[in-house]
C-alpha cells in the first residue's frame, strides 16, 4: 500500500513533464469566444433586483417588522399621554389593584429605580396585545398606570377603573 508521500513522489516527474509540454500550447482564438458564449447561455445574468434583494419571503419579514416598528414609534405619543403632578389622596385608592407584568419578574426586581406614570391607553392598542375589545368602544381610551424602569422601559401596567 502506498501512502500520500510515495504517490506524490511518483507523480511529480510526470506532472513536471506535462507542465513543460503545455507551456507552449495555446488554444485557437475562436475557442475562448465560443466558450464565453456557451457559458453565458448556461448561466444567464441575474435580474437587477436579485442583486439588491434577497429572497421575497425574507423581505416580507423585514417589511412586517419595519411596519411594526413604525406603528410603535407613531403610537408612542398617543400611548404616553402622561400627566405631570404629585400624587394626591385619590391616587392611593388604586394601590390594591395589582400590576400586570410586561417583563419577567427578575427584570423588574433588578431595577434600581422605578416610577409610576399615568397614561391614556387606546383600546386599539389593547386589541393589538390580544385583549378582547368591544368594536363599539374601539375608538375610546382607558386610564392606566405604567410602571417604568430606569431606561424608560415599560415593566408593568395596571388599569384604573373609570370615574
């Protein structure tokens, strides 16, 4: 049985002789042109949009994510229609209403400082979160208190009953 080095040693002189003979060999001028034409027939150039875009199903995902981000950015001012002011005696009436966590409990406990912000939440935003909304009241808003973390991220929400 021959190993790789022995095979290479036996083939080296043969390849050197072949290389020497092929050094002066040149194909006729028409062969290269014919090969290029045949290659172009076998491999036509891609459409211009294929060079710029990936597969259509990938771009549909990018489009959906872009739309969601745009909707979140555009609805943020409407979602955070906050009121500035200090807490009054009436504000302490809602302490027995629990918050609904939007983040994991570990994330909430890791926060060094949190604040509560009052907001008017549109019912359409609730529907996008999966909460069933009556179509007759879809254009209205609900009062809510948001628990906001250090980086202005929403940690939890609780809904305040209407007065």
